[in-house]
């Protein structure tokens, strides 16, 4: 997959979160997600939505309804790249809600990691072998680098 296709274009400085306060480049990505509203390690509410833009420091997403500022949220975002062209991935991001405008919610990301999702058994051995191949550069590696920026 062409990396420009999944990285999207940088968001304009005037868009939604932070304006001139931004330190991280935002990318317009419309990816499906599931969210969990969390307080004191308890899940208060869940829902589905779509990202509006993403950076290593924060995410703006459409939650479908207002979510209260100050609470924590966990996002499981369907990532558009397969690990070693075999395994679907998701980006799991945890953060604090810093702003809500109708159904749009802005979070400041505190943790993130890529996880594999539902690897078919026939691909598990191939994936294990590919993970130990030092010369293999994968879309997953590029995805991790994107999130570190």
C-alpha cells in the first residue's frame, strides 16, 4: 500500500484541536474506531465512531454524541495496514478528553500501541517467521514511526 494513501495529508493549522498551540503534525485520517469512556478503571460507556485527524500527541474523532471533558477514553482504531501483509492491526490510544464540540471529541494521547487483531491460524507461522527476518521493512514499522513523530 502506498504510504501517502494511509498517512493522508497534514491537517491545516486552523483545524479543530489546538490551532497555533500544536506541536505535532496532524493527518486527516478517516478510520473506524471503537471508544470506551473510563473513570476510575471502570468503563462508563462505549460507542463507535471515526477519526477526523490524528497525531502522536492527540486525536480528534467523531463519537456520535457529547463526551464529558476531563474523563479518560480508550480508542481502538482500525489501522489500514496489515502487519507483514498478513495480520490486521489496530492502534489502541488512551488519553484524556480535552474538548468536545457536539459529537466531535478531542483527546490528548497519554499512551498508544499497535496490536494485531484476529490473525487467521494459517498465517500465524508465516507471521512468526517474518518477525525474525532482519531485512524485512514492513508497513507496521512505518506505522510505528508515524505515531512516534
